[in-house]
């Protein structure tokens, strides 16, 4: 299930919590120290997925 607006979280997040956050619909989990370029790459990928999904749903 993809949310209308992808949600990202970051900060001091225990690794053990990452799977549960993703199951809850969080698009990206970025622990402290994540490079900004990695976050931007994720955002670009999510943005492309949202655009493609939107264009497919309009065809139906």
C-alpha cells in the first residue's frame, strides 16, 4: 500500500525498529549519520514511483 505522500523518518532509530516502521508504511528510514545524498536518492526514486503510479491509475 503506497501512501498519497511518502513519509520519511530520520534520527536516532534503533535498527531493530526499521522493519516495523517500513511495515507501517514509512517510505524511508534514515538513521543518524545518513548521507544527504542517500536521502536525496531515495526521494528521487520515490518521486518517480509516485509519478508512474499516478499515470498508470489515470489510464484505468
